[in-house]
């Protein structure tokens, strides 16, 4: 399981971790003293064609806002006929 640290929660007792080895990526709130975790959001860009990774997730102090970055790789294939 691959996870990225996404910040401290407003209660200062929990952290946010993003599981990035699956899509949609799972954002979990983890209690650092007990290890208990809860998925609070599944993150997936609306247009996920060519999606390589989701990273740099940040959660607002009130946990109502989430911002993230993602990377896509797009390419085009051309077919050429009649070349000699």
C-alpha cells in the first residue's frame, strides 16, 4: 500500500493520508494514537483519461475543503498513407 502524507487534522490528534496505489485515490483520516482510520473522501478527477498520479493533497482545517493536483499523459497517434 502506497500512501502520501496530506497534513494534520484540525484536532491535532489525527493526520490525513492519501492512498495512491488505487483509483479513485482514498483520503483517510488516521488517529495517530490508536491507528484507527476512516476514509473521508475518494478522489478522482472528472476527466481521468491519461491519469498518471494524484498528489499534493491538502485538507482545510474544517475538513470541508480539499485541494489536490494530478498529472496526466496525453498523446496523439497519426496514420499516414501513401508515403514512398
